[in-house]
C-alpha cells in the first residue's frame, strides 16, 4: 500500500465498485463502457505532459457516440495536441455521419464495449484506441488503461500519442452527494456524469519532426451519457439552442475542481442547471458541490475561420469567452484564468474552443495556482451579444472613458428597441468616432468588433 493511502482511500481501487450506492448506472467497470439505452455517450481524456527534453505539451481526445432517434449513427472523434512552450496547437476531427455511413456495407467507425472500457475509432489518420488493461489471467486491472491516438494537424503533420494511464484518485460524481452524478446537461434531465483526476500518464508523443517520451501527473477523465441526442435533444433539435463552459482545474493545494456553466441560448443565454463546482480533495475528504458559482468574462477571442464546424455557422464573425475570473463564496474561492494557447478552435459540429489554461488566485484565504483545459461552446455573434463583447474588450484594452461607456450603454438600449436603422446610424455617428480617437494599437481590434456588430444589426442577427 502507498504510504499516503488510507484504507478508505484504496477501497475504490477495485472492481466492482459502487460510486453511488443504489444507482447501477454508476457501478464500475460498467460505467466506463457504452450505455446502449442512451442516445449520446461521450468519453473524454486530457492532460498536461512534459517531454524528456523539458518541453511542455497538453492534449485532448473525445469519442462521441450518437444515436439520434436510437437508430441513426452520427459519431465523431477529436484529437488535439498543444505545444505550451510555443503557444501552438494541432487539431484533428473525423466524422461518421449520414449519408455516407448509410450506404450499403458501411460499418460504424466507432466500436465500444458494454460493461467495461474498450473504444476504437477508425479515422482517416489511423485507429485510435482507449482500452482497459487486463492481467495475465485475462481479468480487468481496475482503472488501468492503454491509449493510442492518431491525427493530422492543419499543416498535414502527423500527430501520434501513446500513453499508459493510471488514475490516482477515485471517480467523482458531478454534483457530489447533492446530485450524485445525475444532472441536467445540455438541457436534458437525467444525464449522468462523473470525472476522475490525478491520472498518471507515461508514453510517447510524435508530432511532425518532434518525438519525445512524455510523462504527466494531472490527467483527467470525464464521462457523460445523455438520454437524448446531446446535439439538440433538449432543445427541439436546435444544436445551438444550448451552450456551456466546462473545465477541470488542478490546484497546487491538492484540490481538483470540475466547473460547469450551462446556458439556454433561446432565452438570452440564461444560466441553467447544472451550473456549479464539484470539488475533489487529495486527502480523502468527501467531494462537495457548490452552486454559487460566479464568472466574470474579462476577454473574448475571435473564432479562426480556417477551422470549420460541421454545421454551417449562423454568422461568420463569432467570439468566444477567453479570459475570466470565477468565484465561489462557499469555497472562499477566487481564480483568474488565462490561456496558454490563443484561440484553440476545433472542428466539432458547432463552435467549440478548448485549450490549456493557467489559474491563480486564492482559496480559503491562501494563494493557489493551477492548470486546466478549458472548453467553451457559447459563441457570440448576435447583435445583443456583440455589444457586450465590444464593452468587455474596451475594458480589457484599458480604453474606458465616460463618453465611450455612455455611448456603448446607449447602443445597447438601441439594439434592445429593435430599430436597426437607428442603431446603425448611432453606432456610426456616436461610437465609431470615439474609437477612432484611441491609439491605433487599441482601436484596430475594437473597430473590427464594431464592424461585425454593425453587420449583425444590418442582417438582424438575433
């Protein structure tokens, strides 16, 4: 037994294991496998890696199984690598969608076992696998996995990552004992979700001309399975009717935080359940859930149009949240998040950004730092959203003035009134001259946002 382990802490390192007694959906190892009675099932793995040269990397991988209506195959797989030292990334997504997969003789690219973890996705770059390991007698080794992923970055360079994975912390139900892993997600009640952090990772990374042995200690696994299709099953078929921000933050005080914010985009981006933090502790303290999460977005980033989502964008200029501060009074927590790679967009069905972040702040009166992979799908492109983007970026640039703040506030009222002609005239007559008075290094990006806002008003993008 590890000297840091107590009997209570090692109890989970076995199969079978009941994460939530009385709810068989969260029994292990079956929870790691496919859930055929659910229309969407997602497997997510991510982490930070250090090469033998000292170079820092991160990665994400997503396996997404979808059966809309219970019959249609609409799967995809994403794999991305991040070079943290150089602030660059490569991303690869492969789809298995109608009508091509409805042709005679077509077989699903994704295969997944029931009862334990055994995933295989046959992409155009190679077959990515994530499987549970077995001992010499063929029995499953609890919470021990092999992973191999293949892809190509935007320049065509090959990406390959092979890892042996051993989580050092138990699975945690999202919402802890408050929700017991059964939450509302994507505006669907009865969605199951758990995560597992502190995953130890060893293996090799190849990316173009780079080849290194790598190791990591803060990998995390995240799982959800949804009663209906995740991409619109809770919004009447509208894939952009809901959005979210999600990340797991590994703090240097031994606390891991799974942070969820979810939005109903049909009613003014209203916050909806589940929005909150699940905190997991290295010392064996029971996980806890708090729902007093407050987030202030302090910066947005423009979607890079060279990354094309599967579904046609409603508007070309789209901005996603980037810099932010999050707070919880219950946890005595305040953290500020900053990206390590700018605008890491991925070719998912709708707008999806995810990349490595660093955090700093305080928790329970003590300074803390942390790392995370932060994802967001809440793309801002409607006129009433872009005015908020403009206001935020003016503040981020330090370009606030009494006159400019008043003009932006009045523009927001004009947009709410719905008189598009009057709004465009106001933006051009009152807001633009104030931006033109700013130094060129500040005005450029702000004028671009204003142009995009004016175009959204002209086209009545609401």
